[in-house]
C-alpha cells in the first residue's frame, strides 16, 4: 500500500423501496413534504446489502488485507457476519473477515480503510417501534470502500470520545432506545467542533470546499452543519434516506464523491458517541473509482412502499400465513461442501461440450459426459444477466408476501437458473425479461439464516460520472 493513505474505490447501495407515509388510518390527512426513509426488502439484511455494495469493487482484495463489516444490525451475534460476505464475494482465504459493531463502527471502518488499506462495508437495517417519532427518520442502506488513492487522499484525521447515553439497545431487543436529543446534542456538538477544528489545523486548511456531517442526533447534525458552513447537500440526502446507522457516514461520503470534482477538499464529520473528523482531497481518478450507480440515481429509481407492507416485512404486524410447514433449516455440512454454488453461484463448465451445468455436478447436464476424472472449470454466474424463459406465481409462500414469482432463466454465456424473483411484482415478470442475481436471505429456520441468490430486474448501469437520473 502507498504511504499516503486514502480511498481507491467506493460504492453505495440503496434498497429499491422508500416509505414516506406511516398512517394506519387512511382517513387521516397525509403529511406533505415530510422525510422519506429507505427500506430494505423482507429478504435483505446487513449481510446482503454489504455484498451488493462490495461486489463490484472488492474482487481483487489481496491476501493479508482485512474485510470489515460495520453494522448495528448483524444477523448473528456470536458468529462473524463478515465471513458470509467474504464467502459470497469469493475473496482469497487470506483476507481476514471482521465485524465492527455499534453506531460509531462506520467511522471506525472508514478510518481503517483510509489509514490501513482495508476493504469495508458499512451496512444497516434500522427498525423503530411503529408510531415512534423518528420512524421515518431512520433508514436502511450500505456503502463500501477499498483503501487506495484513486478516489480520495486522506489529509488529516482526528477522533474524540465522549461517553454519553445517546442511542442504545440491550441484547435481545429489536429497537434502539433514545435519550432526550436536546441533552446529548450539546455534548456531540462540542466534540464535533473540536474534532473538526483540530483536523483542519492538522491539514493546514482554514476552510474546505464541502462539509459532510453525520450524527445519530439530528439536532446535533443541524447545529454542526450550520457552525461549519455546510451547503446542506448532505442534509438533503439524509432527508431522502433517513439516518442509516453505521452506514451513514459512508453513504454521505459516497454521495459527496459522486459529485465532487478532482482536487476539491471535503471535511467528513461523524458525531456519534464522540466525534470522528476526516479531511480528504478528492483524487484525479474519482470518476472511475465508483462502482455502480450514484446515490442520486438510486434515489430516483426507488419504489414507494405502503406502511402495512412495511410492517409485515419487519414482523411488526402479525399476519396469518398459508397453512403449510415452515421451510427446512439448512445444515452446516452441505452448506460448507456446496459453498461455491450457495454463496458464489458457481456452475461447472464441461470440458467436452463447453456447456455450463447448474448446480455444478459430476456429469454434464447437456452431453452426459462424466467429468469426475477431469479438472472441470468453475464458472460464476452472479455477475451475468439472465433472461426469463418461464415464470410461476406461488400463492402459498411462507415469505411475508401474498405471492412471489419463481423463475427459470438462462444466463448469458451458459447456465440455467431457477430462483425466486425479488424487487418486482410477481405479475410483472415476463418471458424475456433481463434479470441479474442478487444475494438475499431466503428464510430463517431454527435460528439459521438461509442465504442464496435471487433474481431481480436488471438495473440500467450508470457509467461513472454520467448519471441517467439525478434525483432532482
């Protein structure tokens, strides 16, 4: 790694859904102009969103580096959730996978990316009690970063710790508890201003071109933006996504890098349980450094979600499901033996006819040749477009939806997939539709999460620096 630390590549992932109305009684007047929160689908969690954010930028992570997952909503407690992300990305076994927990974990992960060349995903699914005052002010998202120099160079970094009861959650609880924000704002603002001023001094700068503020306390965020001369662009993104927990500083930084010209200076300040301030210089290769669509392009492409559907997805509304047994729990031995198929969607290419068999098998599904004595090539289908050849609508699904689509699709370059469709109404799935694999949670049984790949409609990829939708 270069002696001068920074960011080589970055990406953001916003779920396909947005919630802007929490009325249980439709006769009540809607609240116009209120905040909007990003909503992860029922089959998404911190692990799946981390995979989506990292999949296009982390493939070349070398052995000896670290893969970090920063979150407050890890799907497992004792088990390392970053290990699942590592397996789904197909990284070198020499890459160490680690979890970072807590609201400050996002800033800590960024610090390790910038100063130690780590690869990190910051991902969170935020849930409040129905009717909570900040229900629309919390949101779900992920951001990912790889250490290097193309996107940005670190000029200074200063941290301040302040032990304060701001947001917390006891083991076994689902929702954060929050202290009166008027009390904690004063503490966080003091820590944030001190960290920001010290970082600017360390960078030998009086001002910066752009100020980005993330805070678990909205009152503190507003005060810090005002004191530091922020433009409000970060506040506009936050109003469209909600506070996304550990992912939030990374999400706001990704949005800033999307639009910042090379050479511009950025002050990123995260005020949570203290403060972390970073001063960055945008790199000459920032446009080529982004993986996937920009933050604004993803905001413009979201679907509006109804409140009742959101409550069902989160398990906050107990609804009678179909009279059928629960799906069986996966077992550890076959999950380990079939990791290439389960986590990386790898098929086997026949040495004789060149066709791809999925799931991978000893015998070619096309020509019937037994390839057990040959070195059959493994081919991953996770980044290929697949086109629907048939679709079935399942009305007895155990998922929190009245029906789901099950599709058979042929992958470009060979290989046939049978998978659930997601992020699309079942009736909209038609023969010939292009779809792309996405890593999702199928179901949870006996305290075991069953992850596999589903298919979603292909999103038009935006060329770096040339957004087709800017969210305006």
